[in-house]
C-alpha cells in the first residue's frame, strides 16, 4: 500500500472516530433531556396532578394504585433500560436545521420515541422473545395482559403534549400532525404484518426480493423516523415539498439503521451478548436483505442449506454460525453495508439542496452516517 493511501486511510479512520464521539455525546445529552420530558407527561408515579388527568379527568375516581402498577410501573421499567433515543434527537436536529430553536419543540419530540418503545414491548410478545436490553421481556415480568395494555398505551400517551399545547399550535398544523400520526401508525402495523408472515411461513418467504424487503422496512423501521422528521418539519414551518423530502431522508435512515442491526446481529459479539449469541435473526427465520442477497447469488447447494437452517428456527450456535459462513461466502454482509450507505446518501442529496447552510445541517448529515455505521 502506498504511503499516501495509508495516510488517507488513517485520516479517514480518525475522522470517523471523532464523528462517533461527537454524535455519541450529542445522543447522551439529548437522551437525558428526552427522558425528563417523557416523565413530565408520563410520570413514574401517577398522581391527581398528572397532565393526563388534567386534560382528561376521570368521571368517578382516581384509581392511582391500580394505574401505577399496571401502566406507569411497566412503562418505566422498560424505558429505564436505556436506548439510543435517536428518533427524538433527529426530530430536534431537523428543527434546528430549519432555523428554529429546538428547545421550543422538545415536548413534541417524545412522540415517536414513546411509540417506538411501545412497539418493542408488543414485538417481544409477537416474537416470543426472552430478553430485551439484557433483561427479561416485559411480558415475562408482568404477564401478557399487562404488557399488551401498557405497550398499546404507549401508542397514545405521547400525544398528550399536542393536547396540552393545542392553543399554541395552529389548527392547520395540528391537523397535519395528526394526519401524519395516523398514516405512520397504519404503516407500522403493515410492516409488522409482513415481517411476521414471512418468518412464520404464512407467505412464500423464498420468493421475497429486495423491493419486498425495502417496503417492509419502510413500513416497519422507517416509519417512526419518518414520523419524527415530518412532524418536526411541519412544526418548523417547512413547505410540503421539504416535509416530504425530510420524511424520505429519515425513512432511509430508519431502513439503514435496520440493515446495520441485521449486520451487527451476525458480526458483533458485543451487540448480541445480551441476546443469546450471534444470529438471533437466523433463529427467528427472518428474511433480512443479507439473506435475500445470499439466496439470490448462491449456488443451489448453499441456497438449499441456508433455507433449511432458517426454517429450523434453531438456537444451536453451530448451525447459526454455518448460516453466517454461507452469507459471508457470497459477500452479502458487505453488499448490505454498501446498500445502506448508498440509500442514505441518495436521499440526503435530495434534502441538502433545500436546507440552508448551517452547523445543524452538517450535524444532521453526520448523524445519519453515524446511525448506519455504528458498532453497537
């Protein structure tokens, strides 16, 4: 390798490390802020003074002990496990990139984040998962009934800031935000339906192609990022073209984020150590883009073997490692890495020309790159 090339590579690595540290610090700061706002609207302990009861008081009685044990406690037990809180951070970055003070919109940034955690609680039930973020899944602790109800409550409770502040938002904006909410919640259900049907064998999973996968991801993992971006853009007075372009950019981040999750599931011990080993997606029989690419380019013998392992839904690490080796053999992991980068870069070019130059704009671009290339 030439001296200049080695220098450029070292320089690029240093820049990436610096970017990672800066974005990680940004996420940590915003996560603490977001949790405080969530607690304002969904208190750890409900009392008669809670915002919920101020905007929607009970007719007969405040059953606080019941509601705390069945709603507040399981919600906060789950939220306290952590998470990157990147969707509300994206929301605030977009507000800033559009020339607004993000602090003026922080209460609305919790909407996609609380919904996201609600979907995880429900997903764990649908997937019969054992652990989430290193602890037993909520339904394993509190029971199916409590977990389903708490997860569903998380789809609606974060709308309280819209109700509480409805006098400060124009009717036109409020209507558009609720419209975005309904559209994206429908998309979530459609994406989950596609994912479940494929890995449960309700449809011909072997016939899935890249476009099918991308649509599932656009529905399932792109939707809350898209919700965050579009709501932020509406509140920050963006025109409809920019609202849609920012939504598409955020969707690409969500899809790329999922692709990186799929990669880390196969390659990162640190990422999977709390989940029971590498290849949890193999155990679930999921048709990730990595799998789809392998099945498209593999020879008949390897294709047949990979399909057989996926249909076993095995937890045997040797079999999962065998499947991973087949995917590595055909360069499918690297293919997906490049695919995610290209997807985000192309959508960024559409947004870049519409945003004014600013530090927030540059940070928004760096933020997207970080999310699709993170190591955990």
